[in-house]
C-alpha cells in the first residue's frame, strides 16, 4: 500500500468519524475538528492528545448516562473508554464460524451493527435475539459500542440501552430496576457466565426473558461453545405474543440467532492502521511486520482481544506462537506497567488467588467480582503482603462503580486459573473447566517443552480429573461421515488446525498398549478412544493374511448402513471375519492413532501396532460405491481400483500417511475381491 493510499484511508476514517458526531454536542465536534487541524498543521501529537481527552470525557458521559437512565452500574468509564477507542466494527453471520476449517473463511457475512440495529427495533416493533461468539471475539465490547452508537443519535431518535452482565448474582434485580422498560433495548451479556444457566440453561433463559418481558428488544450474548451443538441453541424466547398473531406465526416470539464473525483481512488492516498511523516515522514498516505476525499466528490473531497484543509484539520484535504464550505476554506487560505501584510477584500471586476464588465462587452461584476489603483479607490469609491501596490497578484487574474488583476480561481469569492448576492449586481440580481452560492447558504443553513441565503434565493427567472434564482433549473429533475429496485433502494439510496432536511429551501418560490372544488393545485417554486390532506383527507371522482382511463388499454394506441410517451396528451386522464389534474409524480418528504410535514407539519400539505392509479401512465414504482405505510407511502395491487422494508426512518420523479411494465395481471373481484390514473403535 502506498503512502498516498494510506493518507486517503486516514482521511476517510476521520470523515466517517465526524459524520457520526454531527448530531453530538458542539464542544465534542470542536475538539475533533481542532485535532484534525492540528494534524494538518504538522502537530500530530497534539491532535492525538485532544482525541484521547475527548475519548475520556465521552466515556465518563456514557457511563453516567447508563446509570442515570437505566439504574445499571456495571461498567466504569475506563472500561467504556477502552472498549470504544480504535474500535473496528465486526461482521456477523447466521452460520457458526467454528464449523469452518479456517475461522476466517465465512462467506455469508453482513455488518454486525447494521444487522443488529435492524433486528432490534428499526424494522421490528419487538424482537429477541442471541449473539454468539468464541471467547475474546468482542461480545461485550460490541455491546458497549452499540450503546455508544445509540447515545450519539439525536435525542428524538435515541433509545435507552441497558447492559446487564449475567455473571453477577444480582442480574435479575438489575433487570427489575430498569426504568421505562417499554422503551429500552435490554442487553443480557455473558449468558455462559451465569451460574444458574450453567446448571439449567433453558430454565434460566426462560426466567430471564420472563423478567424482561416488558422490554420490546432483548439481546442475549453467549459463548458459542456453551451449547453442545447448533441444534441445542434455543430458538424461542419464551415470551408470548400479547396481541393478534398473523398467519404462520408461533405463540412465542422467536429467538433469532446470530454469530459474530472473526475479523476479515480488511478489518485487521484497519485495526493495524489505527495503531501505526501514516504520519508516524517507521509506521509503514511496522504495519508490514504486524501483518506478518498476524499471518504466522493464524486464527488466534483474528480475535480482537488477542489482536490488541500485536502492536506491542511488533514494537518489541517478539514472536509468540501459542495461545498460552499470548496470555502470558499480556499478563507480563500488565505486571511491568504496575511495577511502580506494587511488586509484580505479589500482584501476580494475588491475581491468581482472585481468579481461583472468583471462579469457584461463581460456579457455586455467587458473584463474578469481589470487594477490595474481601480480596485484601484473603490475600493476607494466604500470606501475600499486599496493601489494600495497591489493588487500585488500571488494566487486567478493574474496579467497578460499586467498588468491586473483577478481571477486565473473563478469559484472563481462566488463564490465571489454569496457571494456578499447573502450579498445584488442588481446588482447581474439583470443578468443571471451560473449553478455553482446556485449550490453554493443551497450549501450555506446546509453549513449555522442558522435562519439568512434561513431568508436571503427566502428574496432572494421571490424577483424578473426573470433575474437570479435561479428558478427553478432543471431544470435537467426529466419527465417520460422507466427505468430499477436498475435505480429505484439507484434513491432511499441515495448516489444518483441527489435526493438532497432543504434545509429544504428554503421550506416555495418556496411552496404554496391551497384547494378547492375537489382538492388540490401545487405550488412548487423551482422545477418549479404545482401539482393537489384529496383531499382524507377531514374530512368527500369520500363516494366511487373507483370512484376517475384510472384503470391499462387506465393508461397503457396513459403511452404507452407518452413514445413511445413522444407527449403531451389532456384531452380527459387520460382515467381518474379525467378529470384534465396534465400528470403523473416521479419517481424523485414524490419524490420531497413527500420531499416537509415532510418539510412543520412540520410547519403546515393541509398542508399534500398525502394519506398514497393510491397508486399513476407514468408516468415511465419498459416496455410494466410493470407499476409503489408508496406509502408513511403505507405499503399497496399488490395485486398479485404488486412487491416491491425499498424503501427509509426519513431522517426527518423516513417515507417510496416505489415503486412497477404493471404487466398488461389479462382483469380482472369487479370490480376486479387494480386501484390507479393519481396526475397530469400541
């Protein structure tokens, strides 16, 4: 991008901002115009200072409006200022982005502000909707900017907006206290953090919507992973139509579903431009470094909260590859900023204590925040010599208008909770972990590759984890399904994040291999699978391998029934000489077995169980008559019915994993039918 184009983009940005302020107070417009004139006159620092001052005053005004008009006091001016500064509006979609192999490849997109505004009142007299997104994708920030945008409107067009965080036990009371409900847009933020919703989500939603029945427009935000699957997301608000209903309308108002989409390349560039403006020396080079960093981090960088770290990473010439490392860097920067006020080690200790206490408190039905006096008392009881005034921090730990302390973002609490668990806090293993906690724990295994960390990981994995739900790590690995050739190739691509293995140093604590009676049983608690296969690697060898293989016709019947009827197969249905029950694995599942063998065989070569001379059936299919096998190691003799679909070379063993299509034709002559070995998942 040229300097000329950069200047034009900056001018367009300022023009759009001025347009948004045209209905605001004269003093606010004057401040921004003065800033622009100062910038043109060659005093960019002065312009930036004026802009910052305006943002601070605006945030205080918005916080006061929120309390005065709705009696809700959940957000401080500093939180509103942080959320509304350099904000880039996201897009939204009716399709869950997490269903895509790459979160950025969502094709059906619309501007989130316009879409939500149209649904919540501008085209509907009454509407209810649920806005879903992953952690750190900006749900709360979107809500605060939606509120700010509403407050910028002329008084006659402006509506009241109330934002109620559902992580607080007094959320229902806050809804009750809202003035003039019939003219209020109610935002119920963070449904997934509501302790009662965690226990009984549908009952809790019904209770909340009943209390909010007089609010014509209701927006609920929630993490997309909170619901086990898309079809379990509520579709009805539970609020009945009060008047006559048109033909085809249900008795209850629908709960419209919308997903926030990750930032597009264009939005990422807009964000980077805001941090590295063209008039600062060296900005163009830093923009390039920032974009290179973002592309190397992958899907993590399209989450706005993590994207905020990129400018600092570029300025410090640092490279971070792991989710755990990004949060570690964020916390470290915070400790450095607070060094002049409080010892960093003490503040980190207190923060971890607060994270564990708040999470356990909330899971027991309590608040997601704590008074400074209570926090100080707990810190002293744990031997942390911190003074109460030293808790007046400015970033990760925030104080609300009531004097309660909380974390600036829920995911920071979850990161510190995981750190506490790793360091031996026993209370962390008595409660269910969130999906993000599990991701952070797994990411730690890649971020810390040293003997001490691997030993600690094995200790954790060998302890009782029933309450946590940590194992298996990979709930999302699907079973057999109809696939396309593109799906197969994408599955074996090195860039496919869905095939990331469990850290190598952890595997000895998650896998066991047993041999007996000519069979091998592999138990993999990391992925939650138990495998059964014929031991073809016995020293004496098997006399006639053909009798142990399954024919194409018998496997075709099984795969057809499994994929089309979706029912479990009894042993008698299998048409297999093996007679062991279970089912055939999907491509993803078979890949995890191969990956597992690569790791554990490095420690003990006798633990190998996949025969490099054989092909193995998969439970997936490309269609009727189009089935799949896979092989590892040496390239097998290829049958005329086989066609190579994809190949992946292991990073550790440099061994190939190949997937072939096998086409079913007219019945072959006796003794000439295609056959391969079967592995069963029990």
